[in-house]
C-alpha cells in the first residue's frame, strides 16, 4: 500500500525538523567557520605585519633562500611550500603533520612557526575541512553537507503553497511567536535558497572532489587527468634557483605559486602555476620537472581543459570567494551565517509550537 500524501508530508516534516536540530547544528558551526576563513589571508597578515611588510626579492634570490631552507634542520620533513608573492612575501611551508612554517624569502631564515593545534585560524581551517578528525571527519562533513541540501529542498517543498500564493505566504509576521519564527524561518530559507545551494553545494563537492572531477570529465567525454611521471630521486643536490628559473622560462606569463617536493617514491618536482584567466588563486595548471637537470618534462595547462575539467576547477574558487571580488566575498560571508539563523528560528518555532499545545488533563 502506498502512503497517503498527508502521511508522507508529516514524515518529511518530522525528518526535516530532527535533522535540522541535530546535524543542522553541525552544519551551522561549519558554515560559521567558513565565513571567518573567507578572510583568512587578511586576518593572518593583520596578525603578523612583520611578514606581510617584507620586500619581495627576485626569483634567483628566492631560489637561493629555498636552497638554504631545505638544507637546514627546519627544512626536513616539509612536503611543499607556497612561493612568496606581493601579499605574503615569505616562503610558507606545509609540514606533514599540518603545521606551517614561514621563512625569509631572501635568506631562508625561519621567521614563524604555527601549530595546527595551537593556532586559531588553523584550528578553524581543520574544523571546516575535516571536523578536526582527518579523513573520517571529511567523510562526515560530506554527509552533513548533503543533509543540508536535503533540508533546503525539503523545506521549500513543505512551504510551497502554490504559485498564486507563494509571495503572500512569505510575508513575515511579528506575532504570535509560533507564527513569527515560522515566517522568519520560511522567508530566509526561500529567499536565500540560491545562495545557500551555491555555497553548500560547492562545499559538498569539496568533500567528494575526486569523484566530482572524475564524474564531470567523464560526462563530457574528456580523458582522465594526467599525472607526473615517476623519477628516481636525485643523487646530487638540487639546484633550486635553476629549477625555479627554468619553470618561469617555460611559462613566462604565469605566476609560480606552489612547490611540491620530491618524495622517496618519486623524485619529480611539481610546480603549481597560475596562468592568466584562472580563478583559483594558486592556479590549477602545473609544471612537472626533473630536478636533476632543471628541465620541464610535462605539465597541465588548466586553461586548455574541456568544459568538465574547467567546471571542476571553478567549484573551489566560487566556494572560497577567490573570484568575484569583495562583493562576492561579503555575500558568501553573509550566506555562511544563514544556516545558524535557520537553526535558531527553526528551534524557536518548534519550542513555541510545543508550548502552544494544550496539555492533557
């Protein structure tokens, strides 16, 4: 026997309520942290003006300082570094445990070390991306984000009174309390639906980025992304100034942004670069290099990908407000506050309705 529409609606309303009061809390805390992280770079620069105010040396000097960093005790165990730029003219190194170190771009001197467990912004970042629990947290985060999308669509379905009464039904009310909180919850949920879908939807794709990219490229009939070739580790010290200069010569119009160091299993060097027109601040293009000869042996030009690859590359810049300027960053920040508003108004509506029900004698 198929359930009646009334029973289905009642079950959906109950599910919407309890998912909102449980996983909705987790979603609200994640999106709140995301609103703060949209301003991570300026907040970090404001907290450490001694780093942001340094001069930016030329590429040859940066290469020599990189040589000094990787030869020092502090350089052991690094997995990659972000190159100095105008906004942050120092080397930012990512350690395997998640800590970050900052080195002078001229001398290679250690200037600052941030602990993943002791730095407020890094804690927020780990919470926003992994719920402080690594890969398990990222999986849970994907479930929470999918739940958020379900609550958005189910909420609109429960609200919809028909096209003729849609706008009238959105009118906010001041009293009684049960109608006040219901109307506020309904109005914000429907009015901000496109923004919430964009931000929560792109966040969901971050949790499943590998599958999303594979799905999009397959949908458009594009080949799987190429991977760097496997090289034997270099037997002689790497000439890092030569490596950086060869990379810049191979892509003179691009900005060198990140460097992935050779590992025990693969001696190749991967340089992330940002070509003109790319939205991602670090770029999605790359150069693969043989560090022993400072020669470019391959790479990926993200500006020449098919529509599936370009769409996959656009998701993170939209989510992180790397594109759209300050206007979109402010809108994205405001959108990150809305799940908390929906959680609070949904809870107040539920409580007001419970208080309104007559008690049995």
